[in-house]
C-alpha cells in the first residue's frame, strides 16, 4: 500500500507562506461569480475557532460541482493561498474547517443522492459530500426498502468529515464504522505528473485504491477534496432505544455500575445488535443510552426487549425511557428532535411519507435547534481503552465528574462509547495485495472516551475547565 500518495492535494498539505490573498480572492470572484463570500463569513460549529479567537478567513467559496472545486484550488494554489475544506457545518475538534487569512471551500451545495441496486444484492448510496447526517438518514428512510447508515447522532455533522475520520454510531456494532462500508469516492486531487487538479474515482480495486484507503479513516482534507462517497447501505426495519440516569454522586458506586454496563455490552448476551454509551454527568451521575437493532426482515423486537431488560438490570436503571420505533425515526430521536427525546420536529406524517417541503422544514428546525443548543466553543479529547478497564480507572473518571469545575450535568462531558463486534474487524473489500483496506486503526475491542469542555459563547475562555480536560 502506498501510504505516501502519488495523487494528493498539494494545496492542502504544503507549507504555505501567508501572503496577501487579495489577488486570489479577486480571481475567485471573477471565476465563480455569486459564489464567493467575503463578509460575515459563518464561523464553524465549534466557535472556539471563530474570528474572535483569531481565525479570520479572507473568503468562503461555495462550490456546486467538481469543476468549481478544481477552479478554486487552482487559483489558491497559484496564489499561494492557504485553503481549508468545510463539508458543511464545521465540527472539527481541532479547527480543520477554517483558516486564518485564507480561503474556505464550502461543500454545502454538493447534496446529490442516488441509490443503485447492484447485481450482488447491495444497495449502494452515492452521496454528495455536502450532505449532513440528518439528511442522509432521512433520504435513506424514504427509500423502498428503507436503508440505514452506521454513523453518529449529530444532525448537522457533515458526511465527508465524519467518514474521513472513521465515524461511528448507534449501529456500528453490527455494521462497522462509517468508513468500513465506503466502496468508492470521487475526489479532486493534484496530479504531480501534469501539474493539474483533476477529478478521479477511487475504489478498492482500481489504480486509485491507495487514495480510497486514505479516505477511509485517514482524517479529512489531507489527501483530496471529496466530491461524493458511495456507501454500502443496509436494509433496516425497527430498533428499540433505552435511556436512563443514575444520579448518585458516589464515585465508587458509579464505577461499579458502569463496570457492570461494560461487562454486559461486551458479552454474548448483548451481541452485535446492541450499542451503548455511558455518559458521566457533571456534578455526579451517569446517563446510560443504548440501541438494539430488531430483526432485519420481520422487524420483530422481542429479542431486543430481552437484551434491554438484561442491561437495565445490570446497571440498576429505574424507570428508563424505552421506545420501539423505525430506524429512520430513531435517528431523529438521537438528534434530540422527536417528542421522546427533546424537541419534536419530526414530520407528523413520518419521514418516509411526508412531502419534500415538510421534510426540509423539519430538518431546518432540527439543525437550528442543534446549533442554538450545542453549537458554541468547546475543547475535546479522545482516548481509546481496552474492554477490561479497571475499576480504579472508572472510579477516577467518576471522581473527575464531581470536580468543583463540573457544576452542571452539561459541564465536563465524558462519554464512554462502546467499541466491539464488527467495529473491530478490518473490511476485506479491496485488492488483498495492497494490505489493509482502510486507514482506520482503532480496531481493538474496548471503549472510546470522548471528553468535552463546553462553555457559553459570551463566556471568557474558562482556564479552569481547560486545565481539567488537560489533566484528567
């Protein structure tokens, strides 16, 4: 496998000299009229990387085709102008979706969506790189038969950025991380041989297989500009979700409970149908959330209810919320946009049957709610643990959640995401002579700890919270 690609996006991985970008912006305006924004450029979702914090882009270019991308990259390359790619909202933990003094290329208008039924019985969804997860889930739910995507719960997270980093969510124990089921990608790359940017299609078996390897989990924006991704979608029926909290602030007791949760999730009693999350709450307590995938033919959920009964007993949950619903609606639930979760923006006729106008209106409301509630400054850290986390480690995390800086449940967020079953298996859908098929390396069964410090948009950067996340 050629890790150093002969095809790569030179404009993004070269060392740029910050020069006067006015010439580049003038050329972009002339070449792409009506598509260049120079004032009031929207900040990324994580406003820790906004103008007030020193990230002041010179322009944002809204592209609607591969040709637009090639034009924009060619101009920026020729003018030595730094570039950042933003698939849509800009959720990058490390600020990859913005650039100070440079040009952001925004992919939010690349929203093509098409499903093909292949001779091998697979439904392959070819999706534009500007789609957000709620759009993808909803488009797949409107297909006959309904289809699913194994990805996250953030409604406004961009498909391209998520997939480039691997991506996981409530269906991943059975269907792998998001990048595992990518079978092709259209990518704009820089061809060093002819000195041109051009569009190529990478698969696991053609001359660009090393590029697809890199795109599948190698982090976004490093190898090319994604135009579309083709995903091996899976038929879906119903799921059962469960969510409940233990508010006891005793770290020792909470460590014992989450240890029982971990042991259950990695047991045969849970199986690949189950995915679970343990969320330490600021000020003490743990929220347990899980999803079980029902029979993929009949939609019967009897077995799932038995699994959830066992999980509920293992962690001592009293009166948790439990809802049986179709897969598509469950994705709106996890986005906090149904009556059972937080705000009820779900179309009254259901995603599968509502009009396109009603669907778009509902999605816009959900995205607006998401940005109002969750969009803002935050700092994150991720750590992978093996499945046999010690009781001492879990007690340490429980104690950290009651640190004096963690006054409210939304402060000092710590999420323990399940990692196991199919997520731990490297796909074998490429030329075996090239080695691994994906560049995603986190295959050891265990737990992914996501830590987030969150503060209000108008609040000064909290040095005490930043110290907490650094030291924990």
